[in-house]
């Protein structure tokens, strides 16, 4: 009985932190009561079910952990294996299609958006899912595959496919994902500004285009012909900040 009481207190503490994370990181939760968040936010509901299922699994309770996970997936469309290790303050926004595998480890204050997969590779047993350290933000549709580590404070761009370790304070974009930096600033904590991520492919194309223009100009000088017309880049006009809620 003493062990059960301790477990219930721990689950209740974790639930309070999950609700606090929703209040802090979801603009739609402003002015919404904790009871309403628990009743209407599928990410919070999935985490509550997982924390109960995980506690049952840790205590060797048969059948119940997987049944709870199945019922939670059917109700919330979020699949979290009962043995996955989830830290405090995880916020799953919208949540549809999120999958977190058996040996995945998620640190504190992590933010995930819909369609995120923490998946395995191959059929080997043992550690085969990602480890996500604290204060990481994972964008919509991102796939993190294999026993990789996502470093503290990193940011994974939407629809990226990450198959290698990510250093701390990095931003990853692309398929496969490439670590980049945003103007030398170290991303920290949740950040929903996906519109202004760096694009290494576009940067490479710009460099190639500039090199081709330079070679065409040199060739025109050697041949005595008219230089090629220059392309003038249109000024970049930024709209409202998409991270503004």
C-alpha cells in the first residue's frame, strides 16, 4: 500500500507539471482552467495514461500497461509504449500521429508537435529508439530513428528525418537531417518559428548560381561578347512573426 501511495503521488505530481507545460507553451490554453485542459487536450490525456501504464509496468503488473496504452492510442491517436521513459513537463501539441517507441527516453521540458515519431531501426532487441535530452523542440512530422541522442536545447525542423546524433544547441533540417545554426544563436526551450529556419540546400544552390554567373562573365570577357544579364534578387519582405501565437 505504501508503494502504491508513493506511485500515485508521483503520477499526480507529473500530471500537474504536464498541465503546467500546456499552460506555458500552448497559446490556445491561455485563460483555460486545468480541469478543461485535462478534459480536452489529447496530449495531456495521453501522458496521464502513459504515466499510469509506465508505473504499472515498473511494478510488474501484467496486461494492464499494454491495455492502457492501446486504449489511450484509440482515444487520443497518440501512441506511447508503456516502457518509454518520459521526463517532466513534456508538451505534445495537437498530437495526432505521435509515436514514441519502447526504448525511447525523453528528457524534461520537451515539446513535440503532431506526427512526430521516435522510432527504431531493424529488428534487434535492446536500445533501439532515440534519447531526447532536456529542452528540445521537435517540429511537425519529424522522424527520429534509431538509438541516437538529440542534444540539450536542440530544435528539429518540421518533416526532418534524423538518423545521427545531434549536438546540443543545434538546429536540424532536411532529409536526412543536417545540423545547422540559426545566425549563431543557440536555440533554447520551445520555439514555434519554423518559417525562418536555415535551408542548407537553398544556400548551396545560391552559391552554385553565383559561381555559374561568375564563370559566364569571365567567358564573355574572353570572347569579347556581351556579358550575361544579371539576375536581381527581389527584396525579402517578412510578414508577422509566425511564432507570435
